[in-house]
């Protein structure tokens, strides 16, 4: 994998993807969105990768949004393409069967906040700042933020953030339920590694099904969400991992999951 605007490191079954445009606070231009999409697709095809951590280069920003310099002169049809490319990236990231964590080390604004929201969990540095400031630029979130922020924090809080464009600190993000933890800046990656490793010890098929049921079920009526859960629960009983997990419990030993 070779990328101009990303760094990819592999650490024992974990992929660390770093958006690397620190001079522009890691803003997402078209090339970076295309590279991120390719990276997600390539990592999805690699069975040795059990978790993904996404972060930004430098001390200031996770991703400070879509690249405003590149966006400023887009026509409506071009903006349509740009928005679709952002959606494609966030949808594929969200659909990965492995756990994904956003290590938000600084500004996560606009498209950056939307990218973090497409991950399963957000861990924030004490220096992290979150917001959807698009209305300050005369536009609205366009990479899935309206829907994902509403699902993450509820409609009233999402309206407040999107209508005011306010930028909130890490503790506020924690209180909102946007972030799951706030840690000193130098610990943000290690906290993500720790969470990823703990999840990676569980049955990978169970995690993949939990992701699918949570994601798809959230948008279904409760009876349909429950039916989806029942099917996924039952399907897991056809796996070796279920046999191993329950046998290991009964034999009072740790399980050895193989993802099949
Ligand atoms: N795009 C391009 N360049 C950026 C961006 C950005 N989003 N953010 C920062 N930069 C650049 C600055 O222009 C500056 O460049 P230079 O050194 O060449 O002048 C450099 O990064 C450093 O930034 P600042 O000097 O501004 O740093 P400060 O510490 O003073 O401020 C802020 C940091 C508060 C983060 C400030 O840079 C800022 O407000 N940035 C813009 C944040 C923003 O509005 N983000 C949302 C963008 S819109 C969006 O994401 C929409 C997504 C959906 C689009 C769908 C399209 C159809």
C-alpha cells in the first residue's frame, strides 16, 4: 500500500491509519478521501487485521474538516460528487466487520467529526475539539454528519451543534456521549490500542454480528431489529467460535477463537 496523504502502520493485527496533511490540519481533499477509501478497502480484504485505529498527524488536529481551499469553488454537480465520495468512505468504514476506533488527538471538525462518527468508538485527547461548523461557511454537514451525529447524541444536541456551529471540548464530547473516554494527549493512541486489543480477544464473528445488528438495527422498527438480532444470534451457533467460547467457559479456561 503506498499513499501520499496517509501513513499506515501494522501492529500485531492492528492497523493504525494516520491522515498525514498536518500543514492543512489534515483537511480532507479529494485525493485524501480517495486514499482513505482505498486503505479501508485494502484493510478489509486482509484477514490478519483485527482492528483499525484512525488518527491525524501532528499535535493539533485529527481532521479539521473537508479541505475548504479545494471546496470553495465547487459547482453544485461537483459538490454532489464530493459529498458522495465522503459518504462512500464513511459508509465503508462503518461497514467494516472489525472494530474501528477514532483516536481524536485535536480538532475533529466538519468532515473530521463525521469521519470520527463513522468509527465504532471515539477516544478523545484532552486537547480534542469537536464540531460541525459548516453553517459558518454557508453549507451543512455533507459526509453523513446530520444522520450520524443525531444517532450518536440525540436530535436536540445534534440540532444545537449543527445550527450554532459551536466547537466543544473533549469533556463536553464525553458528556454528550460522542467520546467514550478522555485521556492525556500522549495516551490517546495507547488507550485505543488497549480497547482494540480487548475487543480483538473476543470472537471476531460475534463482534462482526454485533456491529451489523447495532448498525442496521438502529434504523429499524424495534420488532424488525429484534428479528435481525434473533437471526444473527442463531447463526452464530453454526460457528466453531460459539462451540469454543462455551466449551472454554465450562472447562474454566480462556477461549481460543479462530473466527470461523
Ligand atoms: N481546509 C483547508 N485548510 C485548512 C482547514 C480546512 N478545513 N482547516 C485548517 N486549514 C489550514 C489553514 O488554512 C492554515 O493554513 P495556512 O497555514 O496555509 O494559512 C492551517 O491549516 C492552520 O490553520 P489555522 O492557521 O487556521 O490554525 P488555527 O489554530 O488558527 O485554527 C481551526 C484552527 C480553528 C481548526 C481553524 O483552522 C478552522 O476553523 N479550520 C476550519 C474548520 C472548518 O470549518 N471545518 C469544516 C470544513 S467544511 C466540511 O468539513 C464539510 C464536510 C462536508 C462537505 C460536503 C461537500 C459537498
